[in-house]
């Protein structure tokens, strides 16, 4: 698990490219904010987390990336549910501090759904 990249992942880079093409400038992985959001718009008080569907337990039934391994099933279910619970706590805390939070899932960054992602990002940032 230590080899799983934390920053600058392919899904994160897709979101960053789209946001940059939209004309927005942003900060990255702010250590002073809880959860170190992937993309930070300080003046707008908005943050974006780009979550991997597997590691963060994406609950959308149509997501093919969020499946539980066939070995050590209980371990992985517990780990992923703890990750999802931690994510909820972080988002709640940031919201209480006055930040608007958007979660973009890895499956939303795949080819063919960029127009939907563009619409979500536009709605969030305007």
C-alpha cells in the first residue's frame, strides 16, 4: 500500500487540466487544511478531493472500479469503510470551517465522461 501514489495521480491530473483550461488557478495539497485537499481555491473557500473508487469505497453500483478483492475480504471491507468514514469526518470538519467541498471520483475522470465532469466542476466553481 505504501507504493500507491498519494499525489499527482492520473485522475487528479485530469481534473487539474480541466480546471486550468476553465481559467481557474489553484493550490495543491495544502498541508494546513484537514485532509490535505487535492485542489484548493483559497479565495473562493472551495476544495476538491479526487478519490480513487477502490480506496475510498465509492458506493455507486454502476462503478466498476470499486470492487472488493476476493482474498482477505473482511480486512479490505473494514479498511475501505474506515477510509470512507474518515473522508466523511474530514468533509464535515471542512464544511464547519466554512469550506465548500467537492469529491470527484476516479470513474468520473475516465474517457467518455469528461463532459459530465466539466459540468460538475462548472457548477461547483461558479
